[in-house]
């Protein structure tokens, strides 16, 4: 069995997206959700005011 990856994402933390559709973007974590299947999604707010959703496994704090 594989160990679960622990990612210390907190609301208000500054993060940078490292992979996925939004790779290279950065901003502040605003909303953290866990789906029924266990995937963690976050909403990132950029300094320009733009928001986007991404998977938590694609970001670095």
C-alpha cells in the first residue's frame, strides 16, 4: 500500500502551481475542498483578482 502524500495547504497561504493547466501561475489559497473520491481541490486568487481552481497535488506552498 502506498503512503498518503501529506500537503500542508492552509487557507491564506501563498502557493505556486507547478503542473496542470495553470502551471506557472501563483496566488493565495482561498478555498479548500475534498471531493467524495478524496481529491483535494483549491481555489487560488491571483493578485490581478482572477480566480481559478486546481488540484492541491499540483501546487507548492
